[in-house]
C-alpha cells in the first residue's frame, strides 16, 4: 500500500502549521503572497537608495574635484604636508598640556568663539554661554559646506574638516578645566577670579560638573578622529589629482 505525506508549512507571522498549498493562514488569515512580496521589493528599494546616497556622496566629496594643473597639485601637497606635520603634534600631545590653547590657531579661533556668544544671545543664557564653543566649531563647518556647495573644492573642504577637528581639540582643555578653573582667560584672569568660565557655567547648569574630564577627552578624541578623516580624504583627492596629471 502506498502512503502519501501531506507537506506542511508554518505561517511566517503566527507560526501556525498550514496544510500544503495553503494561500492564507488558517489562524491569523494573512495572505502569504502579500506578506512575502513586499520584503524583496523593500530590500531592493533600500539597496537602490543606499547606492544613490553613496553615488551622491562620491560626486560631492570626490568627483566634483576636476583640477588638472600641476601648480595647484604642488600647492595642495604642500598644504597637506603642513597639516599632517602640525596635526601629528596635536594628536600625540596630551590635552592636559593645553598645547592647542597655546597654539597660533587658538588666536584664529578666538574671534569666532567670542562672536558665537553674541550670535546666540537671543536663545537665552545657556545658549549664550555655550555659543562661544559652538561658534568656533560652526565657522570651519560653514567653510566646509561652502567649499563643497559653492566652489566645488573638496580639497578645501578637507582642510576645513581639519580645522573643525582642531577646534574640537581646542575646546577640550577648556572643558577639562571646568572644576579647577586654572586656565588664564581672555582678560588675564582665571575662572576662580571671576564668576567661573564658559564650561564651568555650562556643566554647572547641566549638573554635569563631575564629568568635565570625561567630556574633555570625548571632545579631544572626536577631534582626533575628524583629523584622521581629513587626512584620509586629502590623500584620496591628491591621488586622484596626480592620476589626472599622469600621461
């Protein structure tokens, strides 16, 4: 005597056993074809969106650079080597030394820091105090966006990213000093001799004063990561520029 076995399947939604050939679940009544078909389509759409975003990023961050002349290439190499040498010092010098606060670039960041305080006055005291640090970070980011969208100069944008990284590293010693308040401020006095300084006030208002060292290292390490990213970006652009010059 022959025996026949009826194949069974499980519902993908409620896991109930189904008879072979079923088109809808006997328990929850979902239609199997409708339940299954969107997934591949959704994955395909997500893959297409991902490819589109990658292509768009490549176009703006790399392919928009069409420079061909050797003089521009030589100038870029010189700038890159300068930033690499200088950035190496920033990266390998502990934030506790306040090397960034004593560097020439600190004087460049300072006007944007002070302007940030004024810019954020309409948003209240907290944002006014925080606005100094935001101002010196936003300025290089504005330059980065301008290089990418207006002048279509990705290499210039990579330099602006380096500056953004340095700005994060520049505010780190300031954050680190929130409790001690030993740093000399713009007026030639320390925070102890006044009503505190920006990050003492910010972290006090947030009740985060005990985390000053951790937040300082977070800012400094973020700056290191952004600086390394600027180096990788710059190398990629220089290699592509060099290949365009090659016969």
